[in-house]
């Protein structure tokens, strides 16, 4: 452990802090985190944390979700510039238009969204539980926001529903092309291709396995295969190698990186524990409205 990590551990004890980290943040942050996981795990966990302060090492929607689910706690995002662009790629106006047009519609909101969008939605989903949650809804029509690619993947898995798509996308996963998969497969012909459903449908069709970050980790851990091409943010490779020291993991591309997640650094985690600033606040009314779809997700995904 380096000096900064040791200082963070001391500050954590002093202020009664729990540090949560998404798989996509740097390994040196995951080394000092109390909990590491995907969006579903972290949101479930958020309701159970007993420490006074929660430091969320991830992007803004993750900090907001923790605050919505556990409002009595101080929730700190070490760098409030760490934001997911896709979280803003739908509008309240479009939700109102779709509600006016379709009677039997559920607005299904990927957790990668602002609190404002969650507040006008019927249920939230993460990539780990979207299929299960959507299947459990009574509605015929599904308006899936903001991610068109996760929406398309879920619609394939739940053909009994009619989907209306929104045009949002993850700039990191959307930017993968058939040539990237072909190149990686020819370089590592024995490796299985494991992919996040935020990739575009023609790319998803080229994968051996499609799932959330925790799904990818579980699949690789349980698989008899010993090498894998990882088609999601490179940070996950740290966790894959830790769990599977005898297996080989190749990133699809060296620049498969979410620069927003990487805005969380050891330095700003330390600074935030000194200043105890960068607190996340969600206005009361918005919090009450956005808690409903998050709580419904946790219930339906059980
Ligand atoms: P998970 O739901 O797998 O944690 O993914 C979150 C995310 O931001 C993917 O880009
Ligand atoms: Fe958002 Fe994409 Fe980064 Fe995930 S990888 S946080 S969806 S920009």
C-alpha cells in the first residue's frame, strides 16, 4: 500500500466512512474500497450501509442513486465532474409525449440516468437485471430510456413486449466495430468474446457471452475456457485477473476506457476525506419520485 492509500484508510476510520467503487475505476482505488461491484450490486448495497459517510467512487448517477436510496447518509462523489454522458440522453418531454401516445406503457429507465429522468419513470433497471425486471412488468409497451443498445438487447430477450426506443448511447461501448472483434479474434483465436450489452446490436451478435460487468466476471470465473477477450471497460480486467490468476484476459482495445470513471483518482478521494465536501444532494421532491422506480427495481429483481 502506498502512503496516500494508508492515509485514506486512516481518514476512513476517523470519519466512519464506507468507500464503494464501481469495477471501472482504477485498481489503486479498488484496493482501498470496502465494496466493489457493478451498478446493481452497489445500488442494493446502498440501502444497507451503516457508516455515517459513503464515498462513491464512480460517476454522478451512482452517487445520486446512493443518496436517493439512503438519504440520511452523507454521500460524497470525490470528483463531481465524473458524469456519464448517456445519463443525459433522454428528456422529460419525450417521456411525457410517449405517455400521452400509449395507454399501456411502462417507462423503463436504465440506472445510467439523471435523478430527473428517474423521477418520471416507472421502474429502473441495470444491465444485470433489465431482462428480469422488464419480463415482470404487466405493460404491453416499454419505453426504454436512455440507452438504445441495452434497450435493443432487452427487446430481443423479451419478444412478448413492444419496445419504443430512445436514441441515447454510451460513447465508450457504442464505439466498437466488427473489425475490432475480428482483429481480436484473429490475434487470440482460442479466446471467448465476453461483451457488455451497451455495445451495438451487430456487435453483440458477434459475442460468445453478453452480460453486465458482474455477469462477465461470473461467466469467466465459472467457464472451463482459459482465455477471454473482454469487450467492456478495461478496468474490469483488474477484477477478472484477481479472481482468476490462471486465466488470460485481453482487452478488446487498449483505449476501451471510460474517461469519466477515470476522473476519480486516489488524490481526489483523499482530498474529499479531508474537506468532506462534494456532497451529493437530490431535492426532496425529486428524491421521493426517483426512489419509487429504484425501489421497484430492487423488488422485481430479487
Ligand atoms: P454495469 O451495470 O455492468 O455496472 O455497467 C455500468 C456502466 O456504466 C456500463 O457502462
Ligand atoms: Fe457512462 Fe459509458 Fe462510462 Fe458507463 S462506460 S459510465 S455508460 S460513459
